[in-house]
């Protein structure tokens, strides 16, 4: 039985009351979520019949939003759906997030208090706020739904993830760092970790204000940068290495040419003359890999004033 038939056979489905499709008090949250998901899938199927799938990744947000709204209005008119404005907006947001954004993770990415998003399989999503981990009620529909989001992330930066290459580092458009790992290495399903770099850009003054640096330490680092000394920033995971590097890089004069080398681009330099390089993993034939060493060798022919290596790994 389809969604419309099931709803019309329901005792609560009365055109006089026009109840909210997803907010009826006597329905469990999971049932409401199933109804939302079924209607969202119908919208996506009809949408893909009306637009060029090959151009989907290039579609702008307003353009896709217009298509989605049109399809939903057609479904409402054709099938006699009773949707409140709030339900209609839920469908539009969910469909747009799935087709252009990161699906159910999209609201978390809009929360500036979230510094990390951790996905342990499609039904277990955590976030870090102010240094503390919190479990969320965010869920993917299935393992395939989670994998489609992971593939969308890595394909946008020219990476791939499959059984032959089950680990990948990538980045989001806002610079947030992404790591994904899938079966067979991940026993309980695909895992996704997002270290966010969007929102407020931390300045050296912020580090001094919260006690991470003293004024004297900041002055010493400034002198070291201006003197062109080699500087190594080291520390554990999440200790703030990239944040500190971004801060002290602000001391580099704006008339100098900077070249950065990274596995996944995440540095946010403010100088006008910045040329960014990124490593490339091997292809399916285990060929074509470009390492940090290869890129560093090439920078010497690019007339750099400064070379910044985003992350130094121990060679195999």
C-alpha cells in the first residue's frame, strides 16, 4: 500500500481538520520519519525525471529549490495531499540537503558551536560542542544513504572510496576536514569524521584572550616568522595545530608569495599571494600518486618566498 492510500485509510485523515502529516500527536516519531522519507523519495524520483542528472552537481541552490518546489506542488495537486506549510518546508529542506548538501548532517554543519561531527555507522551520529561529545538524534536512512553522502564528498575533490581504497581524506567547500573509512576496514559500517573549519576565524588575539598563548609568546612567534625561521607546529589530534598555524601565518608580509602543500586543503591564509597544492592518491591501477615530497620538489621551481606544509607524515 502506497503512502497516499495508507494516509487516506487512516482514521485521522480528514479533510476537515487538515492535520499535519508529520506532527500528529498520536503517531510515533519513527512512523512520522518513515512518512517523510517516503514522500521525499517520491519527490526525488519525480525530480530526476524532470532535470538533467548529469548537471545536478552544477545546479545552483536556487535553481534546484525551484525544481523541488514545483515537483512538490504537482504532487500535492495530483494526489490530494494534505500538507501544512511546515510539512512542506520539511520536505523541501530534506530533499535539497540530500541532493546538494550532506543530507541529515546539513543542520549540524550550520551550527557554529559544533566543532566535530562523528558518524559511527548510519544510525549513530555524535557532535563535539565546547570540547564535549554529545549523541544526536540524527540518523541516515540506511548504509547506502550514508555511502552516497560520503561518495558525494570525496568525488567533489577528485578522490575515490571503495573496497580497493577504503580510507580517504577530503574537505568540504568551507575548508572543513573530512575522513571516511568503509568496510571491510570498518567492521560495523562506514565511519565519517568531520573536523569543522567554518564560521569564526580565530585570531592570535583570541588565543591570548582564552589563555592558549601569552602576549610574550605571540611576540616571539611574530619575530620568528618575520625572521624567516623554520617553524614546526606539533601536537596531538585536536590540540589546535592548524588553528595555531593559521594564526601565526598572519604575520607573513602580504608582499610575499606563499605556497602551501597539504593532503587535504584546510589552511585559511589571508595573504593575497597564496598558491595551494594538494597531494593525489593513486588511481585504481595504483598509478598516478603525487606525494608531498613530489609537490615540495616542484615548489622550488615556483619562486616561493614561503613554503607551508600542512601536515608532515612519516614516509613509508
